[in-house]
C-alpha cells in the first residue's frame, strides 16, 4: 500500500490556529505497516475542510475551529443525537422464580464510519455503531447477552460489574463464533462493557465498547437522561489521537445543540473510553453539577463544574439550568476541545 502524508494532531491544531484552513491532505492518513491489526487502514475523502462562517451557534471563539460541513447520520448508520437517549432494555420475559430476564443480541463487525466531515475511520463495531448500544436493566434482573462475532478478528465482551469467571469475557470468540453471557445484574450503577481481546488498546480504541446501566430497585428521580461516551480516534495508528468526541462524531453537539428545558433536571451518564490518553474530562459552563461516582450510591459526593476521568471511569452528573441561553460543555484539556470534544446545551 502506498505510504501517504501523515497528519499528527499537533499539525492539525497548527493548521487551525495559523490559517484556519485544512485542505484535502488533512483527510488522508498514513498506514502503519508495523501495526499488527491495521489490515484495513484509515482513509478519507479529499474534501476541503475549513472554518465555518459565524452563526447563531458558533459565536464562541473556540467554535471558530470547527471543521466545515456535517456528518450524515443516515450514511454513518447511527445518529449521535439519538445515542444520547437510546436505551436498549432488551427482550423481557419472566423466569420460573418470577424474576425478570432481559435478553440482548450483540453483533460485532467491521465498519467504516465518519468521525468528522470528510474523515473516515476503519472501526470495529457492536450492532453497527460506536459506541455500542446502551444496555439497561434493574438490579437483580437476569441478563442474557447473545454475542455473535461477524468480524474477521477474534472479539469478546467484558462487562464491568459482578459475575462469575466464566462470564468475564476474557476468552476471545473466533470469527463466525457465538457465545452467550448470562449473569445477575449487580451492583446498581453506571457501568460499561468492551472487548477484552489483545491487543486491548486497539480493540477498545477501534470502537468495541458501550454503556451498561443497572438502575437501582427504587428508580432515580425523573430527569432528562443523556448518555455521553468520551472517545478519541487515532486516525494514522501512531498511538496518538487526532480527533476527540462525545459519542464519536467531532463537534456534533456544538453544531447540533442539545435542547434542555429551563429548570429541568438533567442527568448525564458520563463514561470515559478514550484510549492513548491517561485522562479525559468534562467542564460545564455557567453551572455546577452533583456528582454520583460510578452511580453506586444515591448520595452525591461532590458539587463542581469540572470532573476528571481515567479510562473506564464513569460518573452520573445531575444539574439544572436556571437561566435560558446556549451553554458550552467541553473537555478541560483544551487540545481535546479544539480537536472535536465540545458541545452546547440550548436552554429554553
């Protein structure tokens, strides 16, 4: 395969800051022949990428760095706006002892996705999307996950939570193979799942992960609930991310602000699955939130406007807006913000 010009995230930031213009070469990434799993390499269209014109939604200085254009959810096969509130509660039935059984089907496959306008990425996906489906149940439910590996690489599913060793997902399932994971849902809280096949950094980074919510027996107060998975993309396979996002598409919630009602309780299920960076973060502008660490306690342990997360760390955040307007949220590593991890709440 022909070696192409490599663009690092440093060069990308330099291009934003200096001229605000990235031409076709910005969308072409080099292949790393030494990478053991890069049989399919990142590729992209030659579309010109540049700063957008100022509009109602990009008066903030940071938003001048957004790539021009948009990612079509119909082409990608998933919509970041819908991912926020798309909860898969499974097929529900009753066991002989009267408990609830929830059955899910998860299919792993290879899929090229668009992570920024004109920038594609050769992902590995659960059920055709990154992140995978948000699985939701209640503490004490029996969970049955039928996993089919439709990829050309061995994969698995490792669930965070409490279960037997046989259900821990550390054994790879061969291509065309199938395995059923079954366990009782515990403890309640915000958890996650991901592939646990080596090299872990690649299997996670390429998209095999998702959110796993176990609700407490007594439901939390009614709220506008939003799932936000923090992720990054190493488009040239050099071990350094070139783009960052919430739910995969860079700048999506900046270009498509999330509607919130005035004084409405907002609950964010925040999960960090960024590979190649030790920490990620969320800063909420003009407001503070209550933090429920891992969601395993019903009492808030902190009231703040910024939270740091290591990989696989997760928190439930709750807040209300008292004043109308458009409010930014983003990583407080400003480099992440400028490379795609930024959004807006539209409060009315």
